[in-house]
C-alpha cells in the first residue's frame, strides 16, 4: 500500500495549507475531508433541511452526490453538477457544519467514501478523525494545533470582513462541538505527532512534517 499521511487538528491550525504543501512536495494526492462535510451541509441548507434536526439530516444523508478532486493545486468539490468550492466556505455553512457532522448517518457515509478515495494510498488526508477512525493504520499521523489567538487571526485573514474576536469565539464553539460529539470526536490519535504551529511559518511546518515522514518511512 502507498503512503497515507493522516493530518488532524482543529480549524485554523494550518491543516489545509500544510497538507497541500506536503502532498505537492511528495507528488501525492490530497483529500480535504472537511470539505466533504461542508458540501453535505451546503446541500442540506440549499434544500431547506433543518440542520439542527438530526433525524431529518439522517433521512437525507444518502442523497447528495459528491465529487472530490485530489490534486493539491486544485482539489475542488462538486455536489451533482454544481461546483461548491466557494459556497461551502460561507458563514452560513461554517455555522451549521458541526451539527451536520455530528449525525452518525452522515459520518458513516462519508467515512466510507473517504476510505474508497484513499484506496491504495499515495495520499495526504486532512480532517478531524483521520488518524482515529478513517485511516487508523496510516504510517504517519500528525496532529496540528495552535493557540486560539493564532488560529483566529489566520481565519480572519482568510475571510474579509470578519472580526478576530468573533472568529475566535466561533472557533471555540466549533472546538467544543467537535470534541464532545459522541461519534468520532476531534482528538489526537494514538501514535500521532503533535505539532504546535503557533510560532512557525508555513514552510517551517511543512519541512518538519516532511522530516517526520522520512523518519517514519525510512527502511
């Protein structure tokens, strides 16, 4: 089986940028599992489903048809014939995604899809339960973290018109929901190397992950 790198951590810790950088450096595929949950959330909202009603979400969890790109330079995500790479980053989706992600029927379906995409490996996969649930046998497991302030500042820089304090409060809310859900909570996997990215540049974190991969896979 080819290399599988499991990259977990909370929002704003740098998972996407680091994962894409590592995949690019090693010529691997890349999968953003968070985008999958956001895509399902977007679909539910677009159809007027009450995302706070887990039974309603579960009843329709099988309906969205997702297509995930795995090129680290242009990953992309579509629902049916609709490119939703932009819409899934909206404030409305961000607010609702934790509730949808907590529904067991959604997680069961998407984890199955994620494992199919991983296939024979050769991929960097980022999310919140990759090392614990999706690919627990991955030879390289990383858990990225950062201070709440640093994470909020990064998210605010990415989203025009947002406020650092409000963003920090929202990140704390999502951390609480993601870490306390009954199914696949956000937690550091056994054997995962934790990297606090607060004081490091993106290039420095990528270099450290590449060093760890080389160390873990050296024969």
